[in-house]
C-alpha cells in the first residue's frame, strides 16, 4: 500500500499581489464621464467609409429575405454553379454585383425594388453595428 505522501502531490500556491485603489464616488463619476467623452470624440473622428454598394457582401439570410426566395433555392443555385459565393465560418456570402447578375439574367424571379430593399437594409444594419460598437 502506498503512503499518503506519495499519492498526494505537494500543494503549490501562487500568490498574486494586487493593489486596491479607492477614490471617492464623485471623482469616479467625473473620471467615467471624461473617458466616455474621449470615446465619443474618437468614434466621431473615424472616417465614414463610403463603400461601393456593388462590392458589398450580404449573407444568405438577407438574400433570401429580400429577394423572396427560399434557402433551398439558393442552395440549388450554388450547387449548379449558377451563382458565385464565398463561405466564411460556415456562412454563405454573395456580392451585390452577383445578386444583380442573378436578377438581370433571370436566374431568380424578383424585381429591382427587392434589390434596393436589400441594399438599403444592409447599409442600415451596418450603420447600427458601427454606432453600437462606438457605444460599448
């Protein structure tokens, strides 16, 4: 029978020293307000990127929703090689140029209004993400 000393491993403690800094709540609130002001200034200084909407990438969900087609229809188009796409992290993405080509060649039955809704919605959601990123 083994002795307890050979079974149990020696206990190794790692001591972490931390400094605790205390300040008055009023000073903390002033510091927090200044940090938020600096963050807001930095976010406002970021250039607004005017992107070419034809080179914008949209995901499978957006294409299906705004062109009013099913995910299976889009899958068939991909399988037959009728639409170019990219897969990133298991999600399919299409350029607006490719969506326009599908419409112009009548690969998909939809209209220009649906395409404009897709472009507009994508721009709005991109702007919301940019604003939300700045407030975090």
